[in-house]
C-alpha cells in the first residue's frame, strides 16, 4: 500500500514513523500498534498478546491503549518536537 502513496502521503507516513520512534513506546505498545496498523481484529490481538507476553487484557482496556494512550504519547512527542523546531535560538 505504501508504494502507491503520493509524496505527501509518504511524508505523513515517514513523519508518523519518526515520531513513533521518538516516543520510545515499550516493546508491548509497539507490538500492539503494529498489529493495529495491520488491521488485526481485537480478538486476535488479545490472543497474540497472551501468547507472546503472557498478558491478558479485556477489549475495553486494549481499545483504550490503542485509541487513546498510544496516539496521545505520539502526538505529545510530535508537539514537543515541533516546539523545539519553532523556538528561535537567540
């Protein structure tokens, strides 16, 4: 899919990947995000989570992590980075 993106789309993907890396998500959070990006259904994510990490979450908790916690951490990282770039050096 990424091969078909235009320049602006590729730039957005690169920016997201850069901020994701800068956010220093835990291995668990990165694993969850990769599965979500790959559109794996929540039931399958929960199953893989238990197999790989031995962790049992319910769907609501998983949803909170994927729709609130991870995006907020990446957005906050991007915001801080933007402030550093926009702050003039005197």
